[in-house]
C-alpha cells in the first residue's frame, strides 16, 4: 500500500486486493467489537420499552393491526412476542437484530457501492461506518434504526438499478425493502 498521484490528487492510496481484504476484515472486526463491547450490561431505556409494553399488554392480533400510541415497531414487537414464548427475553435478545444489521452494514454497504467507489474509498467508508458513534449507538439500541440504516440504502440502490436496467427483480427488491422499512418504522416512508 503506497500513496500515488491519481487524477491530480496526491495521496490517493494504491491498495492491492489482498490488502483491501485484510483492511476490510480489520474494519469489520473493529466495528463489531465497538457494537458488542459490554452489551450484556446495557439496560433497557427510553423508547425501547414501547415494543415490550405492546408485548406485555396486548395480543398478537392487536400488535399486527396497531401502530399504538407509543409508536412501537410492529415487526420488532412481533419478534419479541415470539422470543418471549420460545426463549424468554433479555437485554441482549432484544438487541440482536440491530446488532446483526449494524455489523452487516459494515460489509454490505461498501459492497453495494462498488460501482461508484473505488477500493480505497470503499475501505474508508467501511472504516467510517465502523467507528461512527451514532451508528454504534443505533446498533446497541432496541429500536429499528440500525436495521433501517442497512435496508434503506440497499432499497435506494435497487431502485436505481431498476431505473437503469428495467429488470423486474430490482423493482421487486426495491418494493419489498421499502415496504419492510415502512413497516419497521412508519416515518421511514
């Protein structure tokens, strides 16, 4: 890895494919560590109670058909309802979808942008996603924001691909992800 002059810009990194793989793995591991560090000691706070209250006070039919007065995420409340019957709920089990989405975003988003960003730019994006305080917080918070942060850009990229190729699979993916985002959190509309 060495700096070279590209398009008149000094300092552009010339990164081999093997180096980029190792740097991506390093960014991924660092991001996962920051999202998982002491997660078992984090208690349920603030808006995380909305879905738990829906599970505690209402049945599945109500959860499916009501956004509620406290704006709980319907899919998360349904997942918590299922988990409460299968394994029971804990602070970590409440957060696993967001943790998974936050870690997956470190790999998926740079990959999805490969047509626009060159290898060093994708590595920089992965590194910035890994250390972003807001994205780390969203990954550790039992609200759907981390899942939306992963799904919404992918939906937009699928819409762009559909617009340019007119292939139905991209349109179907876009509609499916957009609907899921709206169901996860209505303001995502």
